[in-house]
């Protein structure tokens, strides 16, 4: 379980790296949008080949697959809707929209974004005895643009650098704990339950991409986000083939 925590923490450490990049380097807003689009493409590939494909191979029926997808979608949608009402809806806004939101809601929203993908890291370690390199790299890469975009917006909204960095450190630790939970909670789970959990994470990640990450990427990056997203997908798929 300690190893699962470490791998989850490693994948989430790119949140802190992305925050440092955003705080100490000047990056054009359009560039941030394209970086976010690249990260979205990486996650789409991870969902397709490291979550849904593995779940389909694990499960003996389709009920767990479909049920997991829609359960993850609805749980994330409900949580995101609730957090939005408390002021965390603009947590990925690179132009400073977080200024009008609640700090706690922004933090909780960011945690909500990252928990599903972190839990899968621990679950894949339990299933295969080792971390899935392709999925780990995909999560690490996708966290970078998320942190860059959110940090830029938080800094524009007036958050102090120290406060921003401590937020990302705390979220990285929570992600490590979520990975450990993914490893420990499903030790005796059936193949159907494991498939459900994998597709639950897939549904939650897809909903997060559609509701928060991709709209912000398009708003700031323009039509080039289609190319950036495809490039991210291709890079992650190439890593998957090499795994």
C-alpha cells in the first residue's frame, strides 16, 4: 500500500511542477489553452486504452462497464454542480475567474478532478503487481497543463504564491492517499467490481474533461486545440503501445 501511495504521489507531483512553471515563467494565455488541450488528449487516450479496454477484458459482461461509466459521470456531474454553487466552478479559469469563488470550493473541486485517476493507479498495481507505466505517464503529463492553467488564474485572482503552492502540495498528498485507497479497498473484489471501478473512473474523467478542461482550453486556445488534443492522444497512445 505504501508503494501505491508513492506512485500516486509521483503522478500528482506534476501538479506542483506545473504550478511552479506558471508562477515563475511568463506563459501566454493562448499557449496555456493549447497545453490544456494536449493534456485533455492524453487523458482521453488513457480512458480509452488504460481504463475502458482493461475493464472490458476484466469483466465477463457489459453491465458493469455501462453502469460504471454512467455512475462515474453522474457522481462527478453532481459533485461538480454542488461545488460550482459554492464558488468552485471557475477553478480552471486562466483569466482569474477564481476571484469571485470560495477558496475551499476551489480546492475541493480540484481534488474532485484528480481523485478518480489517482485511485486507478493503486488499482492497477493490485491487478498486475506493478504500476501501469502508460497510465502513470498519462496522468503525470495531464496534470501539468491543469496545474499551469489553474495556477495562472489563481495568481491573477490575487492568491499568494505560497498559498497556491501549499494547495497543490496538499492535493498531491490527497492523490497519493487515493492511490493507496484504490490498492487497499479492492483486495477481494470480483472482476465485475474491478471493471465497474475502472469505468467509473473513466466516466468521471470524461465528464471532467467535457465540463471543465476542454471548454477552458478552447476559450483560450482557439481552433488549434483540435490539433493539440489529437497530438496529446497520439503521444499517450504511443506510450501505451510501448508499455
